[in-house]
C-alpha cells in the first residue's frame, strides 16, 4: 500500500552563533515530515503490514528530502533520527509499525551507510503538538557530540485520522560540544556503537 | 550600525498535496525564511531606531533569494507573500516594525516589482512563540483564493535580546480554494489591489 500523503514539510535550521561565539561552519539540521492518512484509523486491525510498507516508502522519501535540503552528498550526513505522532483515532502501535520494521533500510541508503541504530520517538497527538525527533551519529551511536534532537510542529496536523512521520538528518553535531566521550573523528563505525 | 548579528537561520518548505479533497495536479508550496538576530536596542528605550532598517536590507535580500530558491528558483512561480517579526521580551513592538521596509523591499526586488502591499504580523514573545504570518497575492491584495497564512516558530527563539524575522512566499491559491471573490485570472494588477 502506498502512503496517501496530504502534506510534506521540510525544515533546515542553521546555527551561526551560540553563547556569543561564532559557529563556522554553521551546524545544520534538516527535518522532513509527511502527513499521511492512517489506513487503520478508528478500528483495530491485527496485521499492520500496510503501515510497515508505508514506513519503507517514507524512509527513502523523507531521508532523501533531508539530504537534498542540506545540499550535501549522502555520505556527508552525520546524524539521523525518526519519529511519528499518531492522530487520536489511531494507536501508538501504528507509529511502531511505520518506524521500526522497514523505515531504516531506505533511510540508510539515502545517507549512505548508517551502521548505528536510528534513534526514535513516538506519541499520540493532535494538530499543533510538538514532536521531538532524537538525533544520534549515524555510524557510531556513542559519539557524544552528536546526541541532539530537533522539534517539529505543524498547526494543522495530525488530524484524528492522520499520522505525522518525521525523519531528521544533519551534517554536524551540537554547536559547541565539550562534554567529552567518543569523538566522531575517533569512531570506527563498524558495529554501529563506537 | 554594524550588520545584523545572526544566531540562526531556518528555511521551511511545505508541499500541500490535498486537504481531504481532490489531489492537486501541482502541489501548493509555502516557504518561509526565518532569521534569529540580536536586537540592537534590547533593554533600553532608544529614540532613533530607523538606521537599522538600512542594515536589515542585505539580510532581507538574502532571505528572499533563499525563498525563491526553495520554491524551485523561478520568481514567476511566486504568487503570494507575507512577512512578520517576533520581538524578544527585552525589546518593544516598535523594533519589529523596522522589518516592514527592508522585508518588503527585498521580496519586491527579488520578484521583479510585485504590486501589492506585503501583509504582515508582529508581536512580542518568548522562546517558542508562534507567529501566524499572513499571506496575500503579490499583485492584487483582493484575490480571495490567495488569502492564506503560515505558522512559524522556533523552540529556542526569540531569546529576550533577540528578534525573529520572517518572510513567506507561496506558489498559488489555497489547495481547495472555492470561496469566490476576485480570482487571480481576473486581476488588472495595476493598483496592487484588484
């Protein structure tokens, strides 16, 4: 089943200064969101395969939109994350079906490699509610400078029978990272952790 | 006066395919360019503030160019526009009014002489405040199909000594426009109104 997409929105956020210091080059995050019809709104359906297929479609579509919005080559992506917010006539399990079984592989293709788990969050919500998308380094989950998040919100979504699906990609970590831990330059990127 | 001190830049593009009705042949695009800058007048009453309008012109042009780029690169495709400002709590509403001239000038310049007044909204707010930026037709303010708005906000801005400046452009009417009034194809486009 293909996603019935009502809207797609893409945000690109650049931070040029933080606490009085210039950030050069600016740190940049992109988030792409699709607002789709929930095919299972209002009823209990045991088999969630359709949503898993939609997850695969959106992982590639939204990952690619982020990379294009950043104007980078896929291999230049440094961190990623995903999240979904389900309108009130759905259930939390619908978010899980979109996000977990099949969204990751096409997203990894869009950013090249991606050895690390894609950090995620999910919730039920209504129009205008905040969705915080967690971010982590795409090849080594322990890279501390890239633990971050980005907030998305749309005044008109998700309606009761909709689901908002978000994918975030960055080409950088936090603006002034200085809490130690594993550095991106030291990561091996083989096991997805270090 | 030095050039505006930019902390963050944000670009948002929304692609609206439908809103419960027939799917648009060409989705409506709405884009916003947002700059978070330091308010040079924060924390005091400054009688003379107009010099800052000149300082904001290059920023306005950069934002307007980014918008056209985000909408595909062709200024002729832009049919609606609007602008707005959120002033952090250590500033005053009047500081937001400084955006009228440079923001409007920049969009007209980049669009090649749009005729209609650029609708605007402004307010004082804190981090996370949302602004509904009004949008109308670029050549005839009475075109009913193009009355629209776009909600903008950032979770971390404006801080008390900052201002959030916004420009918005759209590529067409509301996705299911059918409320009558002056239609875009009936305008004269001479006086900016009809």
